[in-house]
């Protein structure tokens, strides 16, 4: 058990003796500013507030019953009732020695696993994956890796857009203006051309639109020809998806597209009507406000001309067709019945926030018992912007295709690697450039608060200085070079010696290593991979301070040299695992 966990258990026991009725599950200790200590708990202030107690007195009463002398050199009451804990250097050293022996790497698998369905990426059939897909794909993949690392069962589901009104236009274009040679050479580009051409004609001609609708009706009715063409569009699109996901090293457990749920949609609407949750209005069927929320918080109301008017969640259109809300409700129902998750997490951009508020509300009314045991979460994110502060586009104003972006990232990285390490064989430089280029794109996307927009900058993301993937990859490679020079790694693995933390830089590095697991838990708890990005950047900085102040290979004392080599090794292992958890590979040499 790690030190913070031991402190936490002892603190919870002490609180229980002072406040027998308290729910101690929220009594936690977390890292704090080094000037206050190693860990801090603010839980006593909220417990005191509820009971109208003096928080500092409650802290004093708790401290009188708390014995952590085996772990901490001091426990202090600060401010309005904070408890600050400072670990003994010997406890730090013992924890690092256990990690060096392979007993842990500063985190434990959870004792309370929760099954999580992660819905992310979700590209559309017959369209190229574009730069925006890096956001949902990267965030979702980092979350699934983090949750799995901590021991939570995860079902990742790529909810592909493979159904809808666009297929009527695509089918019409396929039958009438398809260029088969273009389809063979670049199927996605040709399908995109078909859609754009027919869509423009439909905008200009009501008759043309009716032709497209007729093709869609035939598809929905199961017409063999249209079904076969639709399946071919999906097959060609899947080739593109597989290529991109392979490059990004992203894997899914399921890829159940929208079409999978078609047979269930009529039953969903019928059930909502039967339960009185939905009603007909102007030929359509929708779920309306139930009046339980104030108008400003009610997703089923919208303000117009100074009054609140209904904005229902439509589940059947006036023409009898279904929509995203219907499909999403059927999807939730299927996931509940199939996987019985405790959480369903949707990694979808913030522009869909209103849709998910309605979806979650309808779900809670439709399946009230399931809503008590299954949490639905929208993990939203902002936009990628160009230098002009507008959505990132190509120079000609077009959408930036994801494949082209990854190609450019690798090529730019190759130029940098060739300038820095031109003596390496080209094949090795290409491999380093692949890891660095793709890692730079992923990391630059994961680093900001996910709900913030960020400006795409090649110079910043590929820089060897600052909070970037190349900087972290270089830090890892630099540590690995120490072991290439010393040939001490195998001996260190077989017989790790005592770790001695004497220099302030050694202590600072050790303390930061201990917070790796807490950082992973924060990522999983708040769905924010940027916490891990910042932790790794700070770790690399702490290592630099240690390396500059504490000679490793040139340490005169063999025991000191072994101890410092162990610190190097543990830092490299945490850097490598942390980057892998973000979906970023590492290289041994740069």
C-alpha cells in the first residue's frame, strides 16, 4: 500500500472516532504545494460546515486521535482546517525501493472496478476523417488506456455514422455519375465528390431532392441493390478507418454503427408513447419538458421574444423517419442490456452539449431504475483553430484531412531528426520521425484543458523545448542513454540496492514519482488527460534538476551511483508508461 493510501486509511479511522456518523469515503489526501508538505486533506472543513462545527477545532480533535508517526515527520493544521502531511525521507526511499523491485510503479489497480462504455471517434461513412477527429479519438483512447491501467473493465465502442439521409444522395450519385477509375484510386475522395455534386443539385432542384429521397426510402425498405451499394460504401470506408487507426495505434472493442440499431427504433418510440413520456405534435413525436427544472436550466425549453417555448427532443419526424435522439436512446438501451455498465461516457465535441442534456434527461425518465446505477457522462471538447482564431483549414480553405495531417507531421519530424541526428541510418530516422511526429500531434491535442479551443502550431508541437511530446521523448531517450553508457541495467533489475535520498533534488524527484498513481486516478475521475501531460512535463523537469545537481555515472561512491541509477530507471519507466497511457510510443534514441 502506498504512503498516501496508508495516511488516508488512518485519517478516516481518526475521523470516525470523532464523528461516528460521518461518511468517511470523501476523506481523502491529495498532493499539495511542496511548501506545505507532500499531501493535504481539506475534508474536515466540509464535515465541520455541515455540522456547524469549528473546522480548526475538528482538525485538532482529529489530529489528537491520528497516529502517522511511522509515515510522517510532521502533521500541521493550516488555514481554516487543512491537514498537511510531510513524509519521512525513509518512507519515500522504501516506497521507491519497492518500485525498483517491481512491486508497483506508484499506483495500484482499483479495489472498486467500474464497467465503463466509452463512445468515441465516430467517423462518418463515405467521408474522409478530418483534423477534428483527432480530438475525440485521442481523448477517448487516452481515457480507455488510463481506465484499463487502473483495472476498470472498458468496452470501447466506435459508433460509426453509417445511416441517414446522406445515403439517398450518395446512392443517386453512385448510380448516375460514378467515376469507377476514381473510385479505384481514391474511393473516399470519389464518394465525397458524389455527395457534394448531388447535394448541390438537390439544393437547386426540388425534383432532384425527391429522387434522392426515393433512393433513401428504397434503402430503408431493404431494396437488395441499394443495400449492396450501401454495404460497399461501408467496406471502402472501413479501409480508410483501419488505416488511420492503425497509424494512431487506436483499437476498439466494438464498432456498432447507427444502422445496427435500426430494428429497435420503432419500438423505442412506441414505448415512450405508451409510458406517456412522448407525445405527438404537428405530425412528429417528441419528449417535452416535465416542468421539474427552472426554465433557464431546462434543455426542453428555449427563450424567444421574452418567453419560454417548448424545444422537444424529437424521436420521430413528421415524415415517419427517426433521428439521432431515437438512435442514441436505442444505443443506451442496448449497452445497458448487453454490458451492464456503471458508466457510459460520450467523447463528443461541446457543440453537442444540448443534445446530450436532452438524451440524459429522457433516459432518466424512460429508465429510472437503470439511471440510479448507470451514470451517463458527456466528455466535451473545444475546437482546433488556425492562427487566425478560426477553425483550422487548409490554405485553400478546405477541411484538413487527418491522413494528410499525419503525413505532414511525420515529414516535418523527419527533417528535424535529420538535422539533429544525420549520422543515423535513414530507416532509423524515419522510425524516430514517425513516433515523434504522431506523438507531437496527439500530445498537442491532449495538453490543453479539453474544453478549451486551441491554436494548431507545427512549431510549438514539434519543439524540443517546452511542454511537448518531443521534449518528453527526448527526456526518456536521454535517460536510456545513461544505461547504454553504464551497462548497469541488468544488474539493477536483478539486485536493486538501497535508495538514498540525501540531496534536495533527489527528494523532489522522489516525491513527484510518488504522485503518478494519484494523477492517473484524477485523469480517470475527471476525464482529463491533460493532468497526465502536465505531470509528465513536471517529472521531466524534476529529473533535469536531479541530473544537473547529482552526478550519476561519475558518483564516487558505488552505493550512491546505484541509488541514482535506480532513480533514473524509475523515472524512465514512469515516463514510458505515462506516454503510452496517452497513446504515445517512445524511442530509445533521438
